C-alpha cells in the first residue's frame, strides 16, 4: 500500500535500494496485547528464510507487515519494490477464471501469455480457462503460486502455504517452491509450523518468541536435502526444543 | 506420513496405513453438474406439473360449482382474454402498464443500487443514509398512494413515483449486505496483488456481492408489479389495473381473471428474466468449465 512516509508511526514501506528485507523495531499491539515487540529481521537478496514459532507468536503478523497488509504495524520496514504473498488458503477469486486470477492487478499488455507462462511453471497451463471452484486444493495452491510468480517478485512471502494440503501434495508443493526459488531467486520468507519443511527449504530458520526473533538456525546442508541428513536431524531436535517440544520421539517409537 | 525419519521406518515395515488417513481437502463440488438430457426433461416436466395441477383444480372447481356461481372457468377466462386481445384493448392497456413499471424501475433500481453501493463501500455514507432509509423502508410505501396523488397530481408522475419508491429498499439492503458479506481475505489477497480501490470494487467486491444483488433484484421486480396494481386502482383510465376496476363495475369476472392471470404471468416472466441474467453472470457458481 502506498503509505506516505511522513508520519512517524506507520511503517514506511520504501522500496529498498537492494533486493532484501530490513526490519527494525517492529511493534504490533492487538487490543492491548503486544504480539510483536521491537522485532528485527534481515533477509539477504535471494535468501530463503523460514519463520517458526508457536501459535499466536506473531509469525503471520510479521509476514503481513512485510507484505504491507497491516497498516497498524509500527516500526521501520524496508522491502523490495515487488513483493507477492501466498496465503494458507489459495484466496482465488471464484468468479474469475484461473488465468484472470493469475494476472489480477498486473498491468501491461498480453496478460494471457504471461499468465500461461506462469501457469506452465506450476504445471497448470491447461487449466487456464477453468473456474477456481473446479480445482483441487493442491491445484488451487499452485495457481496461487503462479499468481505470485507472474509479478516476478523480489520478495516472496509464504504464509503457511502448504498448511491445508495433504501430506503427499505438500511434499510436491515444497519441491515446486524450491525449484521455483532456485530458478528465480527471490528473497523468501516462509512462515510455517512444520519444522521439517523449514529445514528442507530454508537457508536460515528463525524462531519467533516473546515478540521478537528469539533464535536463529543456519541450515547449511547441500540441496536437495534428505530428511535423514544427520545435520538436519540435529537441527530438528534443536528447533523442536526451541518450540518447547522435548519429546524423545526417536526412542520407544520403533519398539 | 513420510515426513519424518522415524515414521519412514514404520511405513517401510508395514503398509502405509497412516498416509491415506488425511485426504486432500477438496473445494465443495460445483453446485450443479450438467445432467443427462432425460433427467433435464423430467425436471422441466416437474416444474410445469404444479402449474398444471392448479389449472386442473380450477377447472374442476368451476365445473362442480365448488368455487361459487360467479367464478369463471379457465375456458371462459381464455375466451375473454382472446376477445380482449382481438379488440386491441388488452394490448393497449398492457402497454401502458408495462411503460409505467419500466419507467418506475428504470429509476428505482439504479437508485437502490447506487445507494447500496455508496453505503457499502464507504462507512461514513452508511452512517448518514442508513437510518433514514431504514425509517422509510418501514413505512408501507403503498400507503403513500393518496399522498402522492396530492403531491404529484393524478397523472403519470404520481404513479411513476410510487412504483419508483418500492424497489429502492430491497436493492439497497441486498447490495449493502452483499458488499459487507464479501470475504475480507479475498479483498486482502487482491490488495496484495496491487489492486487499488477501483480495481477492488470492480473485480472483487461487486462480483462477490452479485449473488445477493440478484436476490434484491428479484424482490424489487416483485414489488414493482405489486405497486403497479395499487397505482392503477385509482385515478386512471388506462392500464391493466383499470381494466380490472372497469370489469368489476360490470361484474365481468372473466375479464377480472384475465387481468389476474396477466399479473401472474408477468411475475413469472420477470423471474425468468432474472434467472437468465443470473445464469450468465453467476456461471462460476455452477462450476462450468465454459463452452
């Protein structure tokens, strides 16, 4: 949203000179309840960052502030000029055909061709003329991805985009997102509650707690990452501990 | 679930009973799927069957005298109708009535939509205009007929004004509530796609409110016909309402019934028209992939 950068309290969403995100002192209060308090966040150009945290810790709030969807967030926010959001629900307009959904809000000529190109990237070019209501959950979410891609975002904001998908579809969608990220290299902020998802996809996993980034885990594992990579298993245990899950899951399970 | 190393082991040892337990949440199936021709025909017959039954009962009732001596049979009404049409009287009066309704609706419907849009899109406008509109809505507008004759005379103006008032309220309410009922998450998503106020209104809010707006349109048309009946009962010498008042003077119940049937047909026709519009405008609801 074109928020004027004059008043001190609303976030000044100025296009950053470089592709990347810088957040300083982000604060958001809902009815007296402080959700984000002096949160700082940096995302390098082309970096894939996952944001984890318990329910209600403010993950989505942070993402929404970056996406310019929260006019009441206070603090300094610098994001690239072009960003796109994929939500947990596909949020496609049921009254517009798939390709019209993809190009929603896109200016310029030959929208149809651009929509087709984006849909091809997610493997749905042949559904361009379908109504969204006829798509499966996984397909809808891929269209939502295409809708983000067509904007050639420098920052891609993913708000639990796989949360509503079944296990198999989710795996495929994760691979797709990884492939698209490697192809286009936007900065990515992925909000998720799935520790493994974060470790499979992200360069860095951040843990949100008490209104700010409480812990950082650098995931330095070559891609594609096998789930049983020892480093990944170690990080998983650490991250789960950070989330307050100290379950000795590996023991007593196979017995 | 093959998403953790521990469980992959379990899955390898036994059939994967857990994975299919979570099925992909599919969107609700399309409201109506294209049906075979035979089923469609049956449906059409069913729709007509009720009407045919009413006609049969009517005919039987007059034959047996259940409905009293003064009630004409369907055949008598048919004959009277044919006579009226042949003499040109029917066409003349019908044209006048149609023009009255058209003139009233042509102003009333856009006005109701406009007020609903203004209130629905802008809170401050709603705050100002909602209370007076609600107050006027509660006033039975048909009771205004004598007042309108005093204000606007016995000519066409008072009739047009009366027909104009009625449809405003159902449209206002349905447009307003249609707009307020649009899923805010869709609005947010569209906004994140860079849509401005005008784009949001045109591509998200209005289409989202459209099903509800059609409900308002149906009600508005019904009220339009209803008002016509009242408007034509006094101070006029033309229109199908006059035809009926005139027939009453001469105890021509068959002509009165011709007019009653006309009202019914007009109502059905206008409903069909809205349905046709709906089918085109709300095609997405039926899950058609297009032809």
